[in-house]
C-alpha cells in the first residue's frame, strides 16, 4: 500500500482556476495538477457504477496504489488523480496504467 504521505484526499482537489493536464487510457482517466515543490502524490477514485461492491472497489484501489508504489514514485512533483472507468484483469490494468504515465 502506498504510504499516506504519497496519497492525498480527493476533497482537496481544486475545482476551478488551476492548471491541469488530462491523459486517457482504456481503463483510466488521469488528471495531473502540477506543483513546483514536493513529491508526486496520488489519489484513486472508483465509481459505484464501475464496481458495485465497496469491498471490490477497495481491493481495486489497493491494487492501483501497490502498482504506483512499485513503478511510479519517481514521477515529477504534482498531484495525480486517477479515475477508474472500467475494470479488467491485473495484467491489463498494469499495462494500461504504464501507458497512461509514459505517453
């Protein structure tokens, strides 16, 4: 699991007036809010429409956080907000997440 200092609460995202960049892959939508200082911080959101059970949504979030911890901590500073749009098996998710960050 990704440490708490590397995560941020989704409620702290600015709604308007801040620069952000979008990237889209088949399973994910990535919103990046650049920051000049600090570390790369991440948040993951799974809609109830995508995964009905809360237990399964939490398992999916933990999987994404684990993948981020293993592969993507060296990204530039900023807030990375990942929205999961549909689900798949673990290999597809890893491949899609990699393509999302390294485009």
